[in-house]
C-alpha cells in the first residue's frame, strides 16, 4: 500500500504528518522507528496522525508518536502543523478547529501568513495531574531532582504531557543532553517528563532549550515553551505575555494564571509531500 504523507516543521521541530481521514493507516512502533531514522528513513522528531474524531464535538483527533515509537499526549508545535495540514489538504475550511487528543481537547486558529494560534487549555499543576510522585513545595512550586550527584530544583507542569522546568543562568552552557537525558526518566516521573532549561532574559522574554521525552533535544517544543512560561509566572519571574526564543525560532505565549487557558502563537511550515510503500 502506498502511504501519502507530508513532512512539516514548527520552528525546526519536525514531523511526518499522515492523513488517516481519507486513507486507512495502521503503523507499528517498529515502522515508526524506521520512518524516523534520519539516515535511512524520512527523519523526524514526531509522527502526527490526523483522523476523524470519536468525540462528536471535535473536528479531528490527532495522535502523536515519538521517534522511538512511543505515544505522546501533547505537542504544541505539532498542533500548529496539523492545523496547516488540514487546511492545505482541504480537509477543513474553518479558521478555528477543535482537536481531540489522548489527554483532552485543544483549539487551534489560523491567523494568516502560516501563523497558528493554539489554545492549549489550562495547565495542570497538581502532583497527581502531572504526574509527579513527590509533594510540590507550595512556596517555590518546585520538587527536587537528583542527577550526577547534583540536586536540581524543577517546577513540574502538565500541558497535557508532563514537564519539569529548570531555571538556568545560560541555556548556552546548560548541560541539556547530560542532565536532560537523566531527568527525563527520573523515578519521580512515572510517565517520564520533558525537561526544559529556561534562561530568563527579562520578564517578557526567555531563552529555552528542551530535552524531549522519547526524542532527545529538539530545536523547538511548543508545549515545553508553554510549560516554561507557566513555571515562570507561578514563581513570579515572568509577565503574562512572553516571547520564547528556542534554537529553531520564536513563539509567543500568554497566560492569565491559574484557572485560565494558555495561548501560544507560532508558525507552521510544509517542507514537502511524498508517499512510501508500507
């Protein structure tokens, strides 16, 4: 069977996007890992699959698979890309779309010039919601994580997927791969976690690097950018509107605080379309 796909990226966070609305698709973790190989396959951080919803109030569902074949719950950059994907493939004509994911719903809106606004919903801040197997300090909003005989203060946040945000003096010198690879599978996170290294330049601007669970360091992570802004606001370091600079480019994040939904604006880009035999 020939499988049609699109290669896309959001600020360098790259994806293989598959239409499961008009074609029947069943993939194994081994096939996903084969496709993800950057030397012998297509190469990507995540595979995104768009299909018809089971929730009648949603327009589509989309599922997210990491390069190692495991399934992820959320992906902010991916949400922007699937929005552009359905628009360019005439699968939807509305500017605003409701997406069903394995861990809730999100809403996206095309605002022109391939810029997409994503309403990521309310951040989840309770230990059992993230989940993290430790009490979160009510004053600092932190838990303590150990790696390489060091202890790190991290702010745990769920954006539909688990994150741990570390504030650092410089993202350039931060040990993202060394420490990130250990903390992403720290025993306090039973489902693993994406690890953010956040440098606050000023209250409305941060620099960020992210070690993604099941992927490694990526050029951008939309949900990670959102989690970093939430952590900065919760610890009184950031304003409610923040520009986030990632290795792949910049996005904008706004959040009014607990009880409010969070919004992110950034680009989505089609690289090429293709097909392969499966």
